[in-house]
C-alpha cells in the first residue's frame, strides 16, 4: 500500500495536477495513473512467483493462490484501462479517429509497440490461467505461457522510460521505479535460481527408485547427501525439477509423502497430466533440483485431538502428518476417501500406524465390491459425526480435490465446527 501511495504522489506532482485542465488531460492523467498502478501490481505478481519463504509462511499456499489470481485480474484490468484512457485522451487532444490514433502511436512514439505486445502477453497469460483452472488446458501449457510474464515486464519497462511523461525531468521517480524492478528481479534470482542451486550443491538430490503404489500412482524415492539437514516437515510440499532430457524445463509441486529418513525422502505422484503420466519412467540417478519445502499444513494445534481427512492423492501429506502427530502424542483419527480399492495408497503403512500408535483409520471406498456409495454420503454431516463422535473437540485437516474439500467444509460447518479448527490444503490452480 505504501508503494502504491508513493507512486500516486509521484504521478500527481509530475502531471496528475493537470487533469482539471481539459477532457484530454483528464483521460491522459487517468491513463498514466492506471498504467503506473497496473505495472506495480504486475511487479507484485512477480514477487508472488518468487516463492519468498516469509510470504508463503505468512499467507499459506491457498491464500497466496487466491491473492495471485485476483491481483493478476486487477493488474490487467488497470493496464487495459490505461490503454483505453490514453487512447481517448490523445484522440481528444489531436482530433484523430481511432485507427489514425493507433497508427500514430506505433509510428511516432518510441516504445509503444513494445507496450502493445506486453499488454497482449499479459492478457494471454490471464486467459490461459482461467482455461487451466477450468481444466481446459494442461499445466505444462500454463507453466510455459507464464514464462512470458518476464518478457512482458521487460517490454513494459522499456515503454515507460521511453515515453512516460511522469518520468521526464523527474530523476527521483526514475530512480524509485528502477529500484522497484531491481528488488523484484533480485528476489526472483535469489529465491527461484540461487535457492534451488544452493540446495542442490548441498544435498546432490538424485532419483533413487520409482515404485508403483496404486492405480496410476507412483512413489519417487530421492536420495542425497546430509539428508538430516534438509528441513522438511510432515505436511509440506516442494517444487521438483527432474534434470533429464525431457523434464528439465518443468518444475512441479508435489507433497512429501515420507519425510527424510535413512538417507532418502519420498514424493508420491498420481497420473493426472502430461508430466505425471511419465513419472514412472524416471531413471535412478537423475539429478533433482528442489525448491522448498513450503506449506502451512504443518501447524500443530494446541488441542491434542485431530481428525485428518484425505481424498485420493491428498493422502500424500496426510500419511506423514498422521505418523508425526501420533508420535508426538496426538489422538489421531484418519478418514481416507477413494473411488475404488485399487485407488488406496499407503494402506499397509496406515495399517502399520494403527498397530504402532493406535491410530483409527477409516477407508471410505465409493465402490466396494457390489456396493457403491457417493462422495456426498461418505462426507455427509451424519457420516462424519458417526465416524468421529467427538468431532467438535478435534482440529480437522483436509486435503484432496477442491470439490471434496468444499463438501467436507460444508459438512463441518453444518456440524458447528469452528472455522479456526479447520486446516486445508487444496490441489488446484487459481
């Protein structure tokens, strides 16, 4: 907020005070203000993409995803308003029609073509993100298109310093604006590039083995040096990049399904897309870059009773969480919903936790033999109350598909479970 106010102050003392002179000045002034604020929000988007630990720890994965989504919409909206206002302002001042004004922008103003390309790229990123969130496009497409955000920011920077009226004759504003770009660029390089490289130099992570866990589900065991110094906690995730000939350019988030022990850790992946469908083909010895770990699903409640609810591959953070909490003396109960028996993952391990710690585990299988139960019936208030009679005395952790999570939260609220007793980790793009 302070930066936004500073930007508006610089705008006002540079040219904003002129907005009362004429209709042309009003539109041009509004256009400059919306352009500056829109660009600032784009820089904030890059900070959200930098994976700065204290930001992630403060907001958590879900809130960061929501903040990223709405900040992106607002940024592009302001930049579109900038383009419209500036075009109207120059049209009123020069007496041109729309086509003539656009042609004049491109041919007579340095950096305007770069600005048009930049805005087009940002609009394309928003459109692709919406399509991916609605499952119309693959994650790989979303990831690749998002790389163009960096190009869009560079083009916008060129446009601003070349033609920005508010920067002309205002070295303080120029220095301030450049400083914003340096801070954001430095954060990206430090956390997105140097961070993973530093972790790799310390641990030398490599694929140790790949094992099938269930229908379309594979575990990747990763070994490395000084594994006890890799501070991953049960419930966390990391961004993984496998450095072979086909996957080196992609980084994907996966939960840690077994915390480091015995010189290795484990992630477990379900085949739901182009990348995950080839995980089974990873070769032992493949180097792995790791960015993380992240996640607020690790928070331990003051209450000694917890209910862990997993849906499908959402069992990956729940399984180590159950073990760690039980070892710490928590009263742990687990509800694990899957479509069919073949979708159960870690059943032997969960049964082992029952024997070792007395954890109660309920397998909620929709298709069990000849019987079939709907997701809604397994997650209904009546079923949750039956399986956990002391539900209101427990802190509830929920991880799974967004639809399942929404159904669980709805049932919990109907049963009077307070919002502060519910912790979620949702696998979806915002």
